[in-house]
């Protein structure tokens, strides 16, 4: 009986420690971009994005510090474009004759699992994996 109580209390403590260690810090600033991205500004998140796009994402200026980057040329570090901005440039895909869209991330080994997206709403619905937007064909002029 005593052994069970000790086991329960230690597992509770472990669980609490784990929960404390995985808390997401609150963002220091707004997650919305303000202004026009400048590709030459090295403090931006990406050449096409000023601010971080997730509460758990640290600013680039905070991450690119410490011994790993001492003596390194920051301009020579990779700066890929932010995918969140690139996917917004993709047009809405219209589906005719059906209220369900099928998305597999353009198929093949580079895609994602096939998902079925309900198109009953009168606005575009987004694929949870890749961010592509789908809508019914009858909404083509309204969107």
C-alpha cells in the first residue's frame, strides 16, 4: 500500500515537471507583420517576412547569438523564404460538382497523407497539412 502511494506521488511529480518544461512562452511582440519586408535587413525572420508567425518561434535576432555564431558572417547564413507567405500567394483551387475536396500535397513522395476537406462553408477551406485553399466552383466570383 505504501509502495503504491510513493509510486503515485513520484509519477505525479514527474508529470508536473514535464508540464512545466513544455510551456510555450508568450510572444514579446505582435505576431503580425508591420511594414514592408526588406530582404537586406538581417533582423527579419525571412526576406519576405518581418515578424515570427508562431507564438513559440523566437525572433531571428535572439536565436542568432551565442557561441555558435561568434565570429560568423551573419550575411552568409541561409535565409530561406517563409513558406507561410509563399502559400498565401497560391490561388484558391475551385472544385466542381462536389462539396468535398481531396488534397494529398501534390502527391508522390513529396506530398502528405490524403485528406478530405469539407466545402460546405461559403469561404475557402484550408488543408491542415500544406495550407492550400479549396472552395466550391459556384463561389468563384464571390471570393
